[in-house]
C-alpha cells in the first residue's frame, strides 16, 4: 500500500508462486490463490507468467524496468517446486532433501 500510495514505480517484485512451503501446500496453511488480484487491489501493476520460461521472465523484468506509470510492479511467476526432477517435484521438503548420488549424476548428465 505504501509503495502504491507514493507512486514508487521503481519497485520490482518477483513472487515465486509454487504453492508449497516446507510445512506443506500453501493452501493448507494460508490460501493465496489470488496473489495477482490482491496486489492489484493495493495498486500494483502485475504480470502473471510461467516462471519456468526464462525468455518470458527476462521479457517481463525488462518491461517492468522501462515502465514508469506511477505503480510498483510485480511478477507472479507460477512455478512447480523441484521442476524437472521427478523425485523432487511438488515435494515440500525438497529444499532440505539430500538427493541420492545417482539422482545427482542423472540431473547433471553424468554417464554411469
């Protein structure tokens, strides 16, 4: 609210919206299914994107930096926790899990 009220259009926020915390799925803890509309309600300009698309992330950041419309900017990057690694995808504890050596080798493309 402060940023919007004071027209701080040089503030850029990126929200990694993967729906999971270490405690479990965010909807089981506190629902945030409408992050974009909540930010917009407080006067933010919001772009909602696929956070796994590096080109789109770059494009969105670039657009935020050049826009001077009196609104703070936010990117809601919808992602999947552990994306691309089946053993870790959508696993709440993947940030603190020690992957097996063979999983690390597979991820890095190391030949056995």
